[in-house]
C-alpha cells in the first residue's frame, strides 16, 4: 500500500507526501542436504529422493518483514534558471529471519538416521531518517550552457540486530 498526495502551494511550489506500508511473511526453504555416499575422496551429491521433502520446520523457517515509510518532496522554482528540490524520508523497518537447516550429509541407508541441525534467528529493527536538498542553477556564459548543483544530505540510521544460534541432532 502506498498512497501519494500532491499539493500546489502556489504557482511555483509543489509538495508531495506519501506513506508506504509493506508486509511480508513467508517460509524459507534452504534446499536439499547432500547424501553421504561413503567415498571420502569425492564430494557428496544431493540427496536423491528429496525433491518433495522439506528439510526444516515450516513454523520456524520464516522471514517476516514490515516497513512503514513516510516521504515528503518539496519542489520550488525561484525562476526559470533556479530551483530547489528537498526530500525527506522516515522509515521504520522490522525484520525477523529464523532458519532451521541440516549441516551434515544425510546418512547412507543402514547407517544411524541422524543429521546435525543448526538454527538461528536474526531479528533486526531499523529506523532511518534521510534529508536531501539540491539547489539547481542553469546559467549560460557566452555560447556555453552550465548546470550548477549545490546540495546537502543529512542522514541518521539506528539499527538493532541480534544473531542467536542453536544446534541439535535430528532424525532424517
């Protein structure tokens, strides 16, 4: 969802405002583990009968993301040769990435049917504030035309990120 509104604040000034909301929640599939073929001299191959199997936990293998982003754009034309463009953005982002996955090859038939499992969760909270302004001047000196740009950008980003790891043995 991203509604946008624009206002004419006079003959030479326009203001645009927008709000964007993003939400995403889905299962993560890390793919197929390799099959231990018993030959240490060559690389293991993907587990052959695994196409329809999911090696994880659909309740835990998830990525969840939400964002609230507010933008404002101001454009003012002082003359045909001089204009100001200013933009500001505030973003509030929350992300959670949780993963359970095999880290050892699947055992050969007849061997003990366990596999090492690792897991992690990775929550991230982020707040952004960006402001950018540009002054654009179009000028001619004799037969040459120039565009002179002067600008400033100020930003602040606060991020809190964690990484929590887990280990286990699971049944194949």
